[in-house]
């Protein structure tokens, strides 16, 4: 008995979404170390720990969504419909992954802005105490 096209589509879908998630997470969290060090004022231990926690959450959330949305709700009957189903599923996942990437960037920039505001307020407080 020949495996169904749906099963073959799943065998293609899973490695692609896992690889895409790994690649985006790897690039994002390798480069976010700079933001974390800035946010935590050079405290490398807490910056690294927080970055690792963000990375773990990123993997769990994105792989969880990939697995959740994996189901193909119709019977694939040909190579063409398999490619169409995969393009639909993988395209939607890529859009979702891009949104998550930009959301994480927003969080990093927001954390950096708040950290700098707090540092300026602390500096002003010190100046006021000295005068």
C-alpha cells in the first residue's frame, strides 16, 4: 500500500517548520544578546538568563502553533494539491513566524527604551540630591 499524499505532506511540513523556527530563533536570540546587556546595564548573567528564557518561550510558542496548525483538513489526491496544501500551510506559518519575530524585536526595543528612561531618572535623582 502506498502512503497517502497527506502523510507525505506531513513528512515535508514538519522538518520545514522545525528548521524555520530554529533558524529564526537562532538569528534573533544570537543578536538579542546586545539588547539584553543594554537593558540589564551590562549584567551579563541576568541578560544571558533572560535571553535564554525568551528563546525557550519562542521555541515553545512557535513549534506549538506549527503542530497545532499542521492538520490538513482535506484529502490530498495529487502532487499538485499536495504542493498547494504545503504552500498554504508553510506560507501561513512563515507569516506567523515573521509577526512573532517583529513582536520580539518590539519587546527588545521597548525594554531598552524603558531601561534608558529609568537610568535617566536615576541620574536626575542623583543630581537633585547633590544640589
